[in-house]
C-alpha cells in the first residue's frame, strides 16, 4: 500500500465549477500537508501549506485536513481554464525534510 | 517568492556520457536542496537530500556513485548523472528549503528533462 493515495484522473470540469481534489494517507505521523500545482513540463508550484488539522483559505483555494480520517482536500472555486494542470498533494512528518507525494490528479477546465 | 532555477531545461545525450544539472536558488540562501526524479504520470520520488558543505544523503535504492551530488555553496547544488543509460531518461527536479520559512516548505525548480539515446 502506498503511503499517499491520489486519484490520477483526469478530471474534466466546465469553467466556473467547484473542483474537489483529494488524497488519503496511511502514516499517522504526517503533520504537514501541502498542495502543489504542476503545469506540463514544469516544476511544481506550492499552492497551499497547512499544519495539522483544519482549513486554510487563500483566494479561490481552500485546503482541508482531516487527520482522524487521514484525508485531505483541495477545493477550487470558480475554476478557470488556467487552472488546468496536475495537482499534487504532499505530506511530511515532524522533524524531517522529506516530502511524500501523491501521484497527482490531472485537472482540465474547459471554457 | 523564493525562486529556484535549473539548467539546462532539456538535454539529450548518448549512452555512456555524463550529464551535469545545476540547481540555483536565485533570491535566497538554501542550506538544504533536494533532488527528485519524476517518470511520466508518476509521482515525484526523492533521490537525495543535499546539504551545503557536507555529503548528500541518498534515498534507498539510489546509487550514489551514479548520481553525484555537490552542494558547494548556499545557492548552488549540482547533480551529475554518470555514464547515463536510456533507463536514466526522466524529468529531474530540484527543490530548496528556505531556512527562514517553515521546515517543510520546499520551492521547486522548473525541472530538467534528460533523454539518453
């Protein structure tokens, strides 16, 4: 079993839709949770960074962490064609630099 | 924000040659840099952690004699793929940790696509 599971998609939605992206994990030691956006043939760009459980909002993006269920989500409101990319979740435990990534979900927002 | 660059962005080489990839932090000092490898439609896999002035720490299964890492300054880390073979063809991405930011925030370079013929 992988430490982090993420549906690879692709997920195709119309412009303006609310998008929900999710990851599950098995390691209860994970405390830091991140979402990265990666455009084709580019490096990942950090979108959201959260510590422990709870919600965090930044513009059209909301990150949620439910440690009891070992489940994290990224919501994108009013999705735009420019949001079309692969979204990677990443996690790490305390006192370590090592990030464990999901496989990424490919999102396509069509006009 | 923290900017990380990589050079070259793309390289094609013959089997048996060595290839050097540079990773630079442009507007901050990075005591720790990371090298990842990403195959098509797969996740980023950490290859090694590079600390300025000391030997790199390699992940299990990564050959340190094949993937040479040097972190000679606070803004530059290099990865050299020695005697490259077609199975080394991949997307190599570096990242850097900003020492003044939270421990696990990493900023990534744009990646280097290596194709070994």
